[in-house]
C-alpha cells in the first residue's frame, strides 16, 4: 500500500469523495480504540452503536471493492493509542501517505495534527458532512462573541434556499413559528403518540469484547441494539419520522409525559446518532422533511417542518461554529463559578423528584433523552444548584447515544449551564417548578408539591430557582429579559424571601436526599 486512510468512528459517510474511485494501493483503517472508550465513561449502548456501525461500514466498503483493515479491541490492544497505531501501520506497510478526515473533536484533531512519522506525508481532508464549510466558519463566528442563532439560521435559510419564497422572503411570511408550537400533551393526545421504530441489531460479540477488555460503561442494554447503525436503517428511521412524527413534531417538541409507553421517544426523530456518526447527511434529512411537507401539506403544517429544519440547519450547524470559534478555552469556562459535585442520583435516577427520576432513568435505559429533558430538567437542576460544568460535560458526554464533544459541549456548558457567560444564550435557562408543570404531567405523581416554595413538600426547583436568581442578581438584573423576575421577588415580604432562601439552603445542604 502507498496510502493509509483513517476513518474515525463518527466519519461513516459513504458519500465521501474518498470512495469515488478504487485503488488497491489505498488501505482504509477503521479501528476500535481503548483511548476512545475510556476518555469518559460512556453508555454501553453508545459504545455498541459506534462499534457496530464501524464494523458494518468496514464490511460495506470491502463489498464495494476497497481495501479495508478493521481492527477490534482485540487487535488494537497492542497499540498504545491512535498515534502509535498509525505510526506502526505506516512502517509495517511502507506507507508514504497518511490521510485523515478532519476530526470534529478538538482533542482528536490536535492528536492527529501533532503526529509526525518518518518518511510519511500526512494530510487532512474535509469530512464533507456539514453545510457550512469549515473554512467559512470564521465568516459567521468569532471567539468569545455572542452570535444570535436566529440570525445565523436566517442566513443559512437564504444561502441554501430552504423554505423560501422567490422574493427572498421566508415561506409563509415568518421565519419562526414557535408561537404556534410548544404545546403540552392533553390526556386525549397521549393515545396517539406513535410507537418508536426500533431495530434489533445483534451486539453479543461486541458486549463480550467490552467485557474482555474491561471497558467501564454505564446504562442498560438488551440483547439487541435498537439504534440504527447503517444507512438502510437510518433511512428507514428518517422515513418513519417523516410519516409518523413530523406532523406533530413542532407542536409537542417541548412536551414531556410520564403517561405513555412511548414517553421517551414522543414525536422526536432520534436521528441524532445517525447524523452525528455521519451515516446521514444533514441536507438529506432536511430535504426529506421538506418534501414530506410538500407532498402532504394537509398533514404536515409549515410550523412543524420549519421547527424541525431549524434544529438541523440552525442549531446543529450553529453549535459547531461556536465550538470551533472558542476551543480550546471553551472547555474551561465557568462563568458562574459553579463548584458543586454531581449528586449521585444522576448515575441511578433514584430521587424523590419525579421529573428528574424520569429523565435520568430513561437516559440510563435508552441512552436518550429529548432536548427539553436535557435542558429544562437535568440541565436546569444542575444550573440552579451550581454543579461544576466539567462534571456536567462528563455526564452528558457519557450518557447520550449522540454525544460527541463538538455538539455536546456548547449545548451543556453553553446553552444549559451558562458557563460560557452568554456566548450562546442571552440568559440562563433557569426555571422553577412552574415551567416543568406547564410542559409535563410529572408533578402530579411527585412526592413534592409544585406550588409550594417552602415547607416539607416544597418542590426543590422553586426555592433553588430563587436562590440562583438572587445569588447572580448583580450579573443578571440588567438583562431586560430578566428584570421582571426581580421586581416580582422584591414584592415578597422579607419573611417570605427569607423562608424561601432558607429552604434552598436546606435542600442544597442535603442535596443527595432530594
Ligand atoms: P430531534 O428533536 O428530532 O431534532 C432533530 C435533530 O436536530 C437532532 O437529531 C439534532 O441533530 C438536531 N438538534 C436539535 N437540537 C439541537 C441542538 N441544541 N444542538 C445541536 N443539534 C440539535 N445533541 C447531540 O446531537 N449531541 C449531544 O451530545 C447533545 N448534548 C446535549 C446536551 C444538552 C445539555 C442539551 C440541552 C442538548 C444536547 N443536544 C445534543 C441537543 C439535542 O438535545 C439533541 O440533538 C436531540 O435531543 C437529539 O434527539 P433527536 O435526534 O430525537 O432530535
Ligand atoms: Fe419536578 Fe417539582 Fe414537579 Fe416534582 S413537583 S416533578 S420536583 S417540578
């Protein structure tokens, strides 16, 4: 072989230009690596999904006539890490060119950019996945600068001519239909929630490998993996979403319930793994949704499809831009000086707070939670109680099937924990029990009383919300979107204020017992 081409586990893009021609002198390398299973403790389904998808991709490439070296943990255990593996393979096969696709994770990219191998030319290629080319990110983002997602999203709508009228105006006259979305489930809605499309990928061998190599994981796993691990399954999931979930996607995007067998999946696409492993291209997903809307306008309203397109064209591309503009210092930001350790119930879900119990147990069972569970339940609780953002990053990066640092970190450290001081969010996503009660039916079955702010059964989110707002008053009071909150607080009697804050202190002192 003259060339070695590295394919990372999240680079399973079959349409990459690498594969357009065949060359027996090119060896493709796909390797399970301990350095990747161990940098945080991952959910067992996440490791299995990546390993199974990598194995399938290696097989498909081989079928297409390419030369492929697929290494399992058994094969790769003799190498210290990725640079060691690449160096040894280059020497062993007298390789003159080593090529890799630009990793989306800063850590891995540094590792590869720092690599030097005697007599080997090392070259970086684009991953050909994102809609905004890497070299153009600087046109939209700058270090430490807040860029409004909505403005970025509108630019991309125009740039790619998606959901646009001919005169350059947004389809339907508005850019954003959130006002029509974001409903709570009524009891009558619950019976209509579609069952999720699940797959039954065998993972016995992978599980045995994880055991053999003592890979530490969290979460639960059945004999079969329900996540899509190849193009066929990913396209089937996309199709299923467009048929059954898209018609109600926006409407119930923020809703949560404990009273449906499909409470974990609802109307969400669960395409994030297929997208982040690059099995699906974002434009393909967007186009599929738009064409479903065009074909069945009587079933799928503009508000539903626009809400979905915004998540992928807007949020997904946006967090990537924020990540690259601000790394590596982004990973150290802690603007609210949050120092508390992560409570143990994040690892088992046994808490009297019904909302937290549901979100955490579901995450451990499925390696999945939808956006509002991540942002307004587990993220909100950590924000209010001041959990260290490193601990939060570690938890989110480990537990979710779709967690890769470029997308996990801006969402966690930025959007959810406000540790970036407002690079992403204009204000912290802090909420009391009232919001959770508005968007879910969790509170009815809870040990705590959502209306109470102090006393034995007071919902912890209430007093913790107020102590958070008071603690950070100086920083937040000038924000026009928050001023009203402080005016409400100031209307309370000093006794009421004292009692709420004392309740919060009591909860914080006994956080493990909540
Ligand atoms: P849907 O609700 O069906 O949305 C469709 C797609 O839009 C998703 O698949 C995803 O690709 C994209 N999307 C939606 N919201 C976002 C967002 N805020 N940022 C980027 N893409 C978005 N998403 C990840 O992919 N990986 C993560 O590690 C991750 N960590 C998160 C951590 C926190 C604290 C929060 C608040 C959000 C995080 N998200 C992450 C964003 C979002 O919650 C998930 O993308 C979404 O829940 C995935 O489920 P889905 O595919 O069913 O999404
Ligand atoms: Fe969560 Fe409070 Fe509602 Fe219980 S009462 S489910 S703790 S918001």
